[in-house]
C-alpha cells in the first residue's frame, strides 16, 4: 500500500495584509471541491520577514535537507547532481538569476524573474558579458544556464559560504532594500551587483 501523497499550496496561509485582502475576495470553487476530498494537516505559518518562505522550508524538510533560514542548499544540491561538487565541494554555491529592477524615487522594485522570458541564446550572451566580472571577484559562473521560474546559472565562490540570502519568492514584486544581505562578506557582492546593473542597463 502506497503512503498517502502530500499536497502543498504555496502562499496559501500568508499572514501579510496583501494576502489577507486577496483571500477575502477570492472565489475558488474548484479548489474548494478538491479540498473537501483531502485531509488537512496542522496549519503551519511563518513570519513574513523570514528569508526562506514556508513552502520552500517544507519542501527542503521533505527532501531531508539540513538548513537554517536563508541557507537552504538548493544550489549545492543541483551542483551535486551535475557532478560539480566532486571538485568544488558542497559549500559556497549560489544560483544567479537575472531579474529586472525598477528604480523609483524612494525605492527599488524587483519584478518576477520569470517575466523576463529569456531564451537560452539571451542567457549565453549575458554570460559572456558577465563572467569576467565574476571571475575577477573569485567566483566561478558556470556557463550552462538552467530553467525554473526564470533562467539562472550556478555559481561557486568563498563569498557565498554561510551567507544567508532571501528567496526570490520573497523578493519578487517587492521593494528589494530590506532583503539585501548586509553582512560584511556581502560587501563585495553588492559592488558586483552594482557593476552588473551598469553593464546590463
């Protein structure tokens, strides 16, 4: 007999005011029918300012990953699956995702990276332009791009070791400032990011 399957609806129990306003107006008859056939588990929620959203934490726990907030080893897992950790080890990995920022008078807003709709050819051209800057800072930016909610590259460098960062699901559609890493080791990354803004403007 197979164990019962689990279903996860991301962002369904967010306590933030935007979600609460949306929930008050939503009509989801098909979802309501499905939910009548399922057995709910204990409601789980998290605070809105955690770097890792609840659905990512639950998926990581289900996968047996050990992590703390902002340090889910998604990039290391992917690098391991590609055989890259045999040379570089399991620490110091990151996912580098191009995204569009809109600068306003008092804040900077990040669009959903998936909305860029970059092709593999676009991504290759971007990599050619960006790679020398990463290399100069001791970061290996692997040329092969990947696709999942937008295109991204794997990167490896000492600067990423034990550096908590916000999930893209946290920042997409939001002001970026409060989500930027402020640790001393992130100073070089902030400079590199500014260089990328000027390069790709």
